[in-house]
C-alpha cells in the first residue's frame, strides 16, 4: 500500500512524497519517489486567502523506478498529508504522468527523424561514391595520351 508523507526541510521547503523505505540501521535515508514541493501563494484580492499547488521537487524524476534518498538530518518535521493535499498530489501525479508520456513520444519522434536523416545522408554518400568515375576515386593520375607509357 502506498504511503505518503509531508515533510518540512531545514531549508523551509515542504515536500509531499511516496515513502518506499524508512531509515533503518542498514539504510540511514528515507527512500521516496513521486516527490512534489508544496507551493503557496497569497491571494492579493483577499488577504485572508491562500492558494496551494505542487511542483516537481526534482526535475525529471517521474518514473516509478526513480527513487530519491532524503537525509533525515535535513528534515525538521513530518506529517501525514491532509485530504486536500492527497487530492492535490493525485492531480499532480496525473499531470506528471501525462507530461512524461508526451515527452517520451516527442523523443521517439525526434530519434526516428534523426535516424531517417542519417540514412538519407548515408545513401547520398553511397550514391556519390558509386556514381564517381574510376579516375575520380583512383590515386592513379592519367596522362593526356592513354597510349603513352612512362
């Protein structure tokens, strides 16, 4: 079962992440994944209103096999995320997975385009070499009269 924690770092930053392993005598760090930094903004129209959102804590750490080690000495406090925070985390995860799939699709298209261009260039070089005459590709210099021996 997935367990999320919210922790506050000594830097003041707050992070919500899925805990894979807690520190123990063999591994002194938290092992987490799908970590998001909590962002808050004051609503300028209503000074008593705050807006919250999540952004990736570490860029491009979005696959289920991308684990992050967190040193416990950098953590000031830990809490169970509120229901609101859980909903926000689920929205952030959904968006992140869509963005990751789109990025992979664009990479595959780019790689296919590069491969196609390399193949075209290779073929054009092969055509140039095949179309060249023997005199153009040989290191033997022909004299004006081919019957003259030197």
